[in-house]
């Protein structure tokens, strides 16, 4: 693969392998078919995961044995979707040859699918009147024959992948149990086509509920693999926001809003160019503006004035459009002429990679399967009845162009939509459709009126360097890298990015040296020879089955001496465990000792020793921590593209990693009609104001704190933003992130200190783990935070109801908090030690 998988994609891949193994075993033992529902939200990289699955099924991996006799049939309802998927596979895989990928056309006529090939088929070619399904003198086998023959002859080698598997799932349970759509024929069988249910199906869908309902009507084993939407959001693969602009009054605004959209497009282009020129990334993203036009008639290609659109664009640009800058995807699938200008047709799946394209005219064919992260601005001239379709299209546009969030510029994490023909009511329909659509919707979806960018308040400019003294944490969702890999890759990144030119060499030398020492210990204490015997002598179990009597007559065991080739293969598979440093070990010492096979065996024996590997990992963990502590401030100050590489590495470590609390120049907050203006916030809008939505408790607490003479400024710390101040706490044995609501900055004796406050309802079941997390944080950082803790509204000793803080920066309180285990004990501490705000 040319693309490195995210941890959540790796987890999905592992789960797919396990379910395939179960499905194949079930088929072999019980003759039962299996259907795997692969729930993959929009933006999660389903094609990357499936491509990696194809590679590992065909060619194997460190943990999966390959089978070059495997065959894949990819089914969708769209030829465009198939072409785009094929293009992605060809671009992402460095193992699958282009000749192994075949688009099934009308001329296809084979008894079996060929080993090692991936076939693409769309349901539009499978109607009763289609050549592929018709028995004629020119055709020996229908496509149904090919599928049936392959599935029957090679039931565990044949994989059916159904893309957008929720389509065609409508099933009338009151009728006979037979297929009611072309797609259902593959799952339920079709007597009229002499087709049995396919033995192994992987249904890829963003909405698994519909697909699972259909599976229930089959007799197949139902299996599930799911990518969680929150994992996709956290990965940075989708944008944070969708901005929707629409007219306040029903007046003619088509050109005005087109100019507005063009300004948005041009602004994004300038910001992406600046991002590139400031060495934030090697890729210069050139955004695309998509323009949705109305349907036409027999004599008119569209009811929208296309000539006016073109003239407006050229006037805005101040020049004629260059050839290829403006294209269209109309159903004619050929060039059109508008006002003497030829507008070429381009297949949708080719748009993303053609950097000459800057504007796209389309009608209704850019929703399902279209993938173009460069499309960041859209204007629609269609009617307000198309809200659902627009929501689906936006779902295709939320992918981030660089496959990561842009931390330094929130504008580059957004998509803009302009709706000239919509009003408040019809825009609400779009929002509702977004919330209910199959597409993965970002956390912040709203109108332009509800999403505001705030910049650093110049009144508090000196505070931001002080806030850098605060420590925040990166809390991993799930560790997917060993500590050896963490240490190795951290050193590699430090050297590659010229932070520490000796880090990689020093780390590699240290790991290889400790490996040598650990192997020496094993040779001294005898463990080396014990493990060597188990590796070099392979035990074989044998049974003799009496066919006549249908019983096992004898069982026996014997051993074989491992072949040098097997040892070499086993050594090569250790590349993943040792991050390739097994090869460096062999290379370093073979130059002197010339005992090539022995050195490979040494590393193999080391890998089998639980005791010595634990020592190795402990060493690497300590080295990783020391190296990170040395350079963490330099890492935090890296440019965006380099910083994201370190962030991805740190998100895969086992334990939370501390880092400086660096705040970006621009942040985004969501506001509404209920938002209130509050002073002294360290971020403000262009009018030097800050507005925010707060609940009743939050309003009271902010008001109370700002009335205090020593409170200088404050920050609303939002939940789960890339820049949010985060503290880890343990819940159920797992590290979980929390984001305290407020940081209040106070002046004490000519220096700044901070209050970290989190209002928390006592009825919630996470009070105890959260307050203990705050207490552990306070143990380390109490000097910066005179007050850290949860806030409750309750009656005090005087029976008066007010807000109370349980301040875990107080040593006595903190020690008591760390000992509690129940909510009742926490309640008692609030009564005994709660401080009135």
C-alpha cells in the first residue's frame, strides 16, 4: 500500500480478516454461507481498507497467509462509481497490477472468474434484456453462469463485495422469500437465473441497518465489522464545518450570490496558497467550485442561464477562462457550446486529479461515490425541493484535501454552500437532511449565521505566551504501536525533520545493542538453547482416518528439522515486531561474524522470550519518554504538515502524552440567537466581541467569576477540538479524555495563575473518575492552578443553595479525593470541603 492506514482503519482490517476466517471455516464445516456487513461511514476510507484487504488476501502479510487463487467481484449500481473505485485501487496499491483489474463488459464470456483478479460489475448490466444475462448463439456463458460456477467450484476463494450495500434492500417480508432486486439475487439466490446465494459477501455501507434487515431474510451467517463515526471525526479525515448561505428575502440574487460564492472560492484558494508557500505542506491544494444547475428540456440544456454564469465567472476573474478550467458532467457525456465557448465533459471520478479544473457545472450526478476533496465551495440553482440531494452531495464534499485537519486555519476545515433559491424554512430542511442522511456529518453543521471565527484578543496578547506554560494531553483512543515502534518512529521523525539529526542513528544503535545484550543473557542462563530447540525442531501431529468405518483409528506425533528457508521467512516476518531493526541487527553483526543464519536465528529466539521482550519494551518505553521530553516543545512548534505526523504518532501510544497548550490564531465557536455577549474573553470576532451559548449553570459561574476583582480574562474550553485543553482520567480501566469547561486567568502578586473549572451534574455516573483525574493533574501542576475542580449547585452547611467548588489543588482535599470510590463519598467531600464561588 502506498497509503498508511489510520489506527481505526487497521482495526477494521483486522476485524474483516477474522470474520472472513470465520466465514470460510463455517462454509467448510457446515456448508453455510456468510454475509459480512462492513459499516463504513462516509469519509472513513472504505476503499483504502478494502484495497489493503485485497492485497493481504492475495499476497499475505506478517500475520495473514496469502492465497493467489482468490477472486473478487465488486458490485455496485453505478459504472461511474466502479471506475472511481478502480482508479483508487490502482493509485493506492503497489502490489495489485493494473492487468489484474477488469471491468466486466457486454463481451465478457467465461466459465469461471480467473484467479488473482478483481472484477467490477454494475447492476445496470444485469437486466433481463442485457447481453450479459442472455443465452444467445454468440454467448457460451451468461454472467450468472460465471458467478454460479465460480462460487460452487471455489466457495472459499470467491469474494463478493457490494458497494453501497444498503441500496436495493427494500424487502417485502410478506411475499415469498425470493430476491426483489438485482442485488438481492446475489444474497438470496435466483431460481430463474439458476443462481445460488453467494458463499461469502462483504456488504459495504454507511447505513448498515437496512442491509442487516435484508440479511435476516437470508439463511446466511450474519457478521459485522464497524468503523465508528467518532473515530473518523477524530482522525481529521473529514472537515469540521459546513457553512450554508441563503437569502434573507426572496429577491433575485443569482449573480450576487454567485459573486459571493466566487469570493469564498477565491479566498480559500489564497489561503491554501499561503499555507503551501509557508512550508506547511508540500501539496498546493487548488480548490474547486461546483455549480449545480437546473434540469433542461428537449431544446434547452438547462433552465439555468449558463451563459450568465460563465460571464459572471470571467468578470470576477478579470480574464477569459482557460481551456479546461470550467467543465461539466451533464448526462450527454459530450462537450457543449455556451455562448461560443466549448465546455468539455469530464467523468466525475477524474475531476479530483485534474488540477486545471477549477469550476464544475453539474445537475444531479455528483452524489453517490463521487470523491473530490478539492470541492470546497458549492452554489445550487436548483429548487428548494432538492434538500435531501444537497445534503447527500455535501456528504461527499466534507473530506479533507490533505487527509488531516488544518490546525492553524479553521477556514480550511470548512465547506461553503450557497443556496440562492432557499429561505429559512427550506434551509432547515437541508440541515435536517444532513442530520438524517447516510453521509457522515461533522459535529458543526449550521448556517453561516451560526458559525463564527474568533481571533486572538489583542487586549490580552501577553497572555498567550503565559498559557503556553499550561500542560495539556493527547489521549490515545487505542494503542496500535508497540513501544519499540514508538521509539523508533519518534527518532526517525526527529531526524527527518531536522530537529535532532542524530536521533535516529542513536535510537537504532541503542535498540540493536540492547537486543545483543538480551540475547547474551539468554545464552548464559540456558533459555537460548531451550527456545532454539523448539524453533529448529517442528512438532507434527498426524491422524489416520478410516474411511470405511468413518472413524479416526490412530494419532501420532513426529518432528521435523526446520529448513533454513523457513527460518529466513520467520525472520522476515519479524520486521513488523522490530520495525525493521531485526534486519539492522543482522546487517551490523554479520559484517564481523559472517554467520548469517545464526544471527537470524538469534533474533527469532529473542522474539520468543516473553521475559526478554518485556525488558526490551521497557527499555524502549524509557528511551521514548526521555527523547520526547527532550524535544516536546520543539515538536509543538513545528509547521502544520510536520506537526500532524508527530500528532498521529503520539495518538497511537499506550498512555496519555503531555504537551504544551498552544492556542491557534483563529478558532471557531458555534453561536445562535440565544448566544450572549460576554467580556474579557481571550478570543473575539472582528468587532472585538465574544458571543457564546451557555446553559444556566455556566452563565451563573462565568458572571460570578468575572465579578471578582482579580479575574483578568477567561477562555471557554470547547469539547474535543484539536486545540482544546485536555486532561486524562481513568474509567473502567481505560484512559478517557475530559475537557474542563473554563479556564479563568487571574493576577496574583504580579504574575498570572489559572483556575480550571468544570461544572458537573451530580447525577452523572462519571463524577468520581473525573474528579480523580483532575486530582492527579493537580498533583503535578498545582503551582500554576490555585483552583482546579468540579463545580456543583447544592445546599451548604448554612442550608443556602449556591455554587460550590471542590478544589483538588488543595493538598488535603486532593488526598481525600484520591481515596474515594463512590458518589456518596464524593457528596460528603463537597459538603465538608466545598468552597463557595
